[in-house]
């Protein structure tokens, strides 16, 4: 199983970024995919999840600003982030659980300057 997150970068507060998570080695369409983030000096936290059926749930910090979507044909999950704030600065990771094992992508760094 491999997950690869991409799309991070530097943006000013109020800007937008779209992250992508590409998956291989799994029956992608049946799995819930999670997005997490980890800011410097802080614990990793859940940003949101998208189920196999396409239903998304979000942490309070992401509600109304972030949107998670998936493209099963392309085996990708997306995290659209709008109205970015300095506190969104973090490394962002995607995660999947398969057969009781947890797999993480390598992370992509988002830096938001105020």
C-alpha cells in the first residue's frame, strides 16, 4: 500500500490550496481515506475523512473552509482548502486503514503566511 500526498506550498492568509492523495496497492473505492495534519511542536490531528460512498466529515477547524472529495477512477482523494489561516500551517498527511493496518502518506507541507 502506498499513499502519496502532494500539492502543498506557501500561500498568504486568505488563499487556497488543493492537496491530492494518490493511492496504490488497495481496492481504493471501498476505503475511507482520512486527512491529518501536524503543526510544528503539536500532535497530529484529524482534518477530515471521506467514506467509500463519498460522505465527508470534518474537524471543527476545517468546517466551512475545507472540502474533501474523491475520484475513484483516478484513485485520488482531494483536500480543497480555502480561506487559509496562519494556524493551518502544518504537514498534511493522508491515511488509510486496510486489514487492520494503518498506512500513511509521506506528507505535504502547507505554509500560510499572515
